[in-house]
C-alpha cells in the first residue's frame, strides 16, 4: 500500500509543480489557460488509464485467489473422502 501512496504523492507533486511552472511562465492568459486545459485533460486520461490498469490487476488477483481456493477445497474434499472410505473399510 505504501507504493500506491508514494505514486499518488508523486503524481500530485508533479501536477502541482507543472501548474506552478505554467502560472509563473511569461505567457498570455489565453495561452496559459489553454495549456492548463490541455494538462488537465492529459492528467485525466492518464488517471483513467492507471485506474483501469489497477482494476484489471486487482480483478486478475481475485480470479487467481478464487481459482487457488477452489483447488484447495477440492483437494481437501478428496482427502476427507479418502479418510472416510478408509474408516468404513
């Protein structure tokens, strides 16, 4: 979880640094507003892509865990059935 917090902090810091740089740059207000709009759009796209990637990875992990748990349950059931059969014999 600390890696995610670091990445989130890094992204926020980078965004704030970029905005500060643009606001302090000697450009007209219209150019600055256009640049900020472009940056906001880019950040939104990157954030969306990152969220989708994290969601896909989480879904893959959940799927893997479910698969493994089903395998374990099957093996346990087999072991119990063998013990039960051995006790009845």
